[in-house]
C-alpha cells in the first residue's frame, strides 16, 4: 500500500509571477447607451473566438480596396439565403474574387432562374429522380459546352448563360450575375461525378473539365493579390475548395518566388474538418500571416461578419 503525498512540502509561487490568460479588461460589456452594431462588436469579450472574430473583421477592413480578398463558398451558403450579403461586399469593393464549388453554382443558377432550389434528396433517391431536373442540367451543361468553344471559364459561362435568359425569377440574388456585372472574377471548381448536373444526358466531361480547369488557373492568378495583407475566407466548403486553394496557392508561389505571404485566412463552418484546418488555416500561413477557425451556423456567423466589415469600413471612411 502506497503512502500519501506530503502537501506541506509543496512549493508555491507568488500570483504576481503567474501569467494569466484572461484579464478583467477583456470581459464582455452589457448593452449601454450606444446600441449600434459597432458597439455590440466592441462589447464582446476579447477572449478566444470572440477576439479572433474581431481580428478577422479588422483584417478584411484593412484589406478592403487595398489588397485581395478572396471568398470561397460551398453550396450551403447560397441555399441558406446569404448571397445578398456577399453581393453587398462585392459592390463595396471588398471581395475581389469569388470562388465556389459546383453545388454553390447550381443553387445560384436555380435561384436566379426559378426562385427556388434544394430538393428532397431522400425522396428523389428512392425512385431515381434525385438530381434529374431537366432544365438545370441542360442549361448548365450547354453553357459549359459553349464556354469551352469560346475559351470561357465555368463561372463566366454560367453567368453569360443567365444573362442571356429572357426571364429570370431573381437575377438580383445571383452571385454569378452580380460578379459579372461588377467585373469581379468568379470561378467555379467542379468535382466530376459529385454534382447533379453530371448525371444529365447533356453532360460533356470535356467541357466540364476545360471550363473548370480554366477557372482553376484564374484563381491561381488572383491569389497573388493577397500578398502582404490580403484575406482568404472559406465559407462552408469542407473538401473541394480547401484542396483547390492549396494547389492554386502553390502555383502562385512557384511563379512569384515564394509569394504571397503575410495574409489572413479564416475557415467558417458548422463543424470542424481536417482539410479546411490544414489547407486553409494552418499550412498557407506558416510562411507568414495568421489563420483562424470560426465555428457556428452560417446563417448567423456570415451576417455578423458582413455587418462587422461594413461597420468597420464606414468607420474607417469617417476618420
């Protein structure tokens, strides 16, 4: 049977010598006389993710109009109704390149043309009709084939197709159309076999590959703009865009003597995933910069982010 530790022999240290992770000055503040959104942000505790969130906002405000701000989105961003917020940042000159996966482009296309998207997968899977919408598959695949013939990227091809439609339900909600009108580069990064339009009889693998690979090269060209103060956001893409970004970044560094460096990255998602953490937050910023992870529902966190950026830009303009 072992004996007992003698606590009377334990060494202690003065609390003045101990480093504290949290200080009273960093605590949250309750609502006061100023109920503006800026006051809300300033009231947040400067602790953990609340502090990170403000640092991401500050990085975007500092980059706005001066450095590249690349926003990468998954389909969930579109189908949770967040497109108007990103369109606003494009109009304000904050977002300088918008990249989306195939799912994001499909949802954007359907909202623009018919005002609705996101089908019941389980119901359609039972009888083999999941993803078999005729007009979506034909319209997008024909756009890719035309784009291949004219040397357009996938994003450009879809935007041109939408612009050529005589009647659109909600063109004002389309990120693809908005980017085209605002001359913001928009790229779509396909994953063959992973998107419903690849099931369609009009699918042309050569056209999908040609237009999406052109968009990959366009993203690689845009990445040089984030050097020394730019920002990259990944909003809700767990696999495709983190992988595409890492390869596009290495192309840019290969062509520009190891740059870009010293930029900010942030991954926003509802749960943590390996690829966004490693390919967006950690590896790209090891040569200089800072990477953050913000976990939460997109329909809450993205509005908070955009409101914070707009408030910061307006405050900067007023000083």
